[in-house]
């Protein structure tokens, strides 16, 4: 008894051709059912649930696959969206990093100016104190209330 196997112009049975084309559509649509969704021939035969040898006999389908991969590239729609989002986030991070660097420079400049002003203020207090012969008390909590000897 011989099996009567029908072959299509794709070099495989109609069921196999249908399975390979359906798998191809799912992979290109970014909706794989049995693989990670990468656009590889290994994923194509696994997604179609056929053997590698069976897929290799379907030369016209593989030619379609190669043409679509060449046209679209090896990334799926989902991968393209993910890559665009990553690029967008990297640009945003670079902008924030530049902003932080600028603010850090400004903070360092302000700290330097404050330190210089503090030094000048101390020097001026000492000079005024020497000129008037009095001690000028710093505003650091050592002042007393006018009506008592206790600190303010």
C-alpha cells in the first residue's frame, strides 16, 4: 500500500505549506505562539511545527521568507517599537545627564561664591571690631535678649 501524498508547487503538502505561511504571518505580525518571535528560520519551522528538513523542501516559501526579511529587516514590529522606546529613553537620559552636569557646575560655583562671601564677611567683622574697639558678635546663637542674660 503506497501513501498518496499530494505536493504543491511549494514542494510540500498543502497542510505544510499552510502551516509555514501561517507561522510566517504570525512571526512578521509579532504574535508568535511557539517561539520567542525572532525572525529566524529556526523559529519559522518551530512555529509551523514542522521539521527543518520539511521547511527546507519548501523553497518557494523560504524565498518569500528571505524577501520579507530583506524588506523588513530582522526585527519584528514589537522589537522595532521596543528599540524605538529604548532610543527615546536613552535620549531623555542624555538630556537629564546634561542638565544634572550643568546644575552641578552651578552648585559648585554658588558654593565657592558663598564661601568667599563668608570669608569676606568674617574679615569685615574683624576689621570693624578693631576699628571700633568692640567685639561684633556673630549671629550664631550666642546673642542674648536685651532684658536678660540668657541666650535668645
